[in-house]
C-alpha cells in the first residue's frame, strides 16, 4: 500500500480567517460521511499569524485522494475557498513518509 500525505498551507485574506476556518472544518463531515481511505485529516492554525492555516492529511492511496478531490462537493468547497485566501500563499506538498507515530509506514 502506498500512502499519500499532503501538507497544505494557506493565508486567509484580511477579515476572512473565521470564514476560512469554518470552511476548512467542513472537510471532516464530508470525509466522515462517505470518503473512505482517509487515515488522518487535521486543520491547524498558526499561533503567530491567525490568518495562516495548515492542513495535514494522510490517505491510504492516490485513488482515495482522487476520490476525495472529485465530485461536486469538493468543487463547491474549492469554489468557496479560493476567494477567501491569498492566492500566492497556497503551498501544497506531497510527501513521502519516513516515520510516523500512530500507524505503520
């Protein structure tokens, strides 16, 4: 099995941080209600900049990621998120796991 882990960073536009926070949290419901293959999904907020958010997600496979990122629900989520964040602030990194506490790599 080839797990996929992403780190995603974004900065909310001024005055939009709470709206971004609430929108990011909708992922939990969508994943829980019908997106199998997710092992970890976490939303973090910077302690230094309240406009900065980080996502950490691990999926069982690339197919699980593709299923998560397809369909109307994800398209609507992205349509709503894009105008709320600074476009050049979004950084997404696909990583290879070396060691993880919590599950076997």
